[in-house]
């Protein structure tokens, strides 16, 4: 179904612009910034700040892409195709058609105006414990997320032989291989290990059952092909000293923002042991205008990340080779702290999401990008207790928030 309102219109402008279609109400990146409104000017400045080698479905890709598959399907995103690694080097998980005939592609086509979450199941072929860290995720536009979940075999639909299927019981999830909120995710960032993270790794038990959850939104005027490629590359055990896990902190579980309301959802958890953050990114939906993530120590908060774009959220890394930009709330320019980010036992991870509900729906916690909200913190870390945590959140009005 097509959702009316400002958010859907703004997303449509971004997507149609990326497809080289002209929409009179959308404006152009070549417009005079002085004639733009605040959101348009901020978007133009962000684009100027980033060195976009490709613009795929409105997502900026700062790395050069090589056309390794030579696809010509007629759908946007053919260049995102990845070739699988050699069997002794790793493996590939793929969601999409086995061949690019009209019949084979049919179940993966998403018509204009539709939003959907579907799952595919995969079982790794390694016959013993394997180790990895490097991964590459490529997706066609316009995906809201890819979530990988390590699941018990009992959750996989009986008789499963491939293609879309039920997603099982999410509470049975015991881990992840990472994922993405944009059309590309590379681990480590940009393919380069910082010195302090050069010996990181993750474990992969034999014949691991993985659920791949893909969330797509089609706000364009043409069919989209839902497709994803994820390459996982093995790493020798003798090169690994530190074990990485996913930050998987779910917030805003008690969200209840009515039509016309402007609220802030406040969340925090206390760490029971120390942690070193490799990366952070926020996961939120279309009516959240800001997410802010902090480290709170002895009552003092240090801003770790602030972002304003639910459609193209930024991942920030905390190491000695990355110089993160300083966020600018006035210009809606995302940013983060620079350098090592660590937490001690007793420190709090505090985060908040500002929500402006200009829709006709009451926004509750839901995995619906346009009619539901959430306020999640994802990323990677070493040590600590951030693998699975929940916060109901304390929702306050903007007036209450500004008086705090």
C-alpha cells in the first residue's frame, strides 16, 4: 500500500532522482543553496562533503565498484552483484533468482508502493569450526535492512528447499554474521584494518543455520528486484587475538507517539563489564529526525554518534585511523567522536530518538519503516555485554525534553 504524507514524498524524491527521473516537486542538487529549504540545503551539503563514486537508489557509495557479473536484467542495481569467493576462501549467501529469466525473478519483484519483510534460510557448508572477519554485503535498492541471525535448525521451516519462507521465532536468535542498512557494507570499513583491530575475528560453527531477513520499500514508480549478495571470507585462527560480537541494543520498545505529536524516546543500559566499540550505527524509521548515542560515565555524557537520516544512516568507526566528522544539528550533518571509544563496567550506554509524527498513524514499536518506529543501536564491539539488550524507553514530549 502507498502511505501518504511528507515522509513518503521525500523518499520518492530521493529515489526518483537517483534513477535519473525528473519530478518537479523534488528540486535538484544543482539548485542554488540559498533558494533551498533547510532539508534540501543539508542534503546538498552532505552530498558535496562525500565523495560519491556511485549513487545507487539514493545511497552514496564512496568506493569504486567493479562490474564482476555483467548482469543486464533491466532492474536497478546490476552493478551490485558480487562473485562468490573460492570454496576454500569463504562462502556466499545470496537472496535472489538463480537465473535471470522473467519466471525466476517473479517472486523477488516488489511493485511500486509496497513494503515487505521476507526471510530466506541458509546453512553453511563448513564441516568444522571456522573463523572469519572480512565480509562484503551488496544489495539492490531500496533495502531498509539485511539482518542475519544464527538460528536453531528447529526454527527453519520443515522441508525448506529455498526461496522466501517464514522467519521463525526471533527470540531463538543466538548470534549474527553482521548485516547492512544500505546497499553496501564492508568489514572492516573500506577494507582496511586499524592497527588496534588487525587481529580481530569471529567464529563460525560447522553447518550453521542462518536466517536472512530482508526488508524492502518501493517508493518509486517502477518494479524493483529484491536481491542481496553477502560474501564471508575465512581467517586463519593464528591471526586472531580479539573476538568481535555485534552490538544489538533494541530501544523504544514502548513507543507510542500519536498523530501530530513531537516526542523524544530516552533509553539507557548499564554495562556489567568493559567493552571497546569497533563501530556504531543507529537503526530507526521514517519519522525519527535524530538519534544521539552517548557514553555516560559518572553522570557525564560523551556524545559518540548523532545522525538524522533514517534512509541512509551512517556507520561510524572508533579507531586510530578514522577521523569522524563533528555532527551539526543545525545543518543536519551526521557525525561522531574520533578515536578509541571504550566503556568500563558501570558505564551506561545512553541513547535517544527524536520523533516528529506528521502522519495519521500512532507510531508504536514495529518493523514498519513508514508507520512504525524503533530506536536501536547496532555495530560491533570487543568484550562487554552489548550482544542482546532491550530498553522500553521513556517517551517524553519535546517540551518536557527541552525543560530537562
